[in-house]
C-alpha cells in the first residue's frame, strides 16, 4: 500500500493541534512517530483513520484521496487501528472479539484468522474468557490479533507497549518485526528502545508540527531522546 499524508491541519475550537503534518510510509516498513505528550500524536492517528476530520490537508491511500472516507471504508481499504487503551469488547469473550472482526472482513474460518492467532498463543487458551477479565498484556495481544485478522496493509498502533509487562513487550516487538515486509506499520510509541528496535524511519512531532524526519540508521538514540524527554 502507498500511504501518504499531505499538509494535515487539525483544530479543536480555536486551538490548532496539527500543523501542516506530512509524511509517507514506504511499503512494508515501520514508521515511528515520536513526540512529547501533547504533541498531537493520537490526534494524528484519529485523523488518519477517519475518527475525526482534519481541518485541512489530505490523506492518500494508493493515490486516492481518502480524506473524506469513513473509518469503515478506510478499514476495507486495508487500514487497521489499535488505539491507545485497546478498546476491546470487554463483555465479549476472546473468541467473540476475534470472530466479530473476522466476520466483518470476510476472513472468518480462513488461514488469515489462524495465522493471527498463531502469533499470540495465549488467546486460544483464553478463548472463552471475557475480554475484560484479561490482563493488560493479554488485552493488547487480543487487540492486535483482532486487527490482524482483517488482513491489513497498514497497521496503525497507538502506544502498544503502554502498561504492558516486559515479556509481552518483547513478544509484541517480535511480532511487529516479523510482519514488516508483508505489511506497513505506523507506530506511535513513548518507549524509545522499542521504537528504535522496530522502526525503519522516524517522524518527530512537536507542538503539532513535523520538526524532523529521518531513517533509523541515521538517527541515534541520544538524538531521538531530545524529542521525547520531559
């Protein structure tokens, strides 16, 4: 998938949250968006998924202007979104959460569904347990599996390591690195070491604007720390 953002602005009332944000994600690569709290990262992702409309600018999917598309249409086009806080259906079982996403995208009972579950074996063990009864790390695995059963071309993740125990963080990192080359990934992350291990390129936001971009190979940890340290 070719995914490009051009001159995106977003306002909440008189406050401008995003300012002329633009970047492109190379097919099969992971682009990490870094910035301090309040830099506009989560707002950016919501604009990309169509959850909120930008004030100006464009979102392009394979060359088509998707700026006015609904979240459902963007999902059908190959975008999948795991928001901060995961937002699983806590009253539904693990199986019902996964099956609902698979049925909505026509992948129920297909190899795509089994492949997503193979990445997170604990979910089969918890299949009949309510999603709300899972630990934070288990819920994050469920949220990721639910996104992956849709067979996305671009996986959008908002702080997937937040509040997660180290062994699950390591598992999620292994999964994302294995997915690269097959799908593109847009990662918002505060855990810098995780971002460095996973990303191929970086976009740095400050006060809603892109202040720096670069390949991971050219940006040191010390340099990146400047943009996320309080």
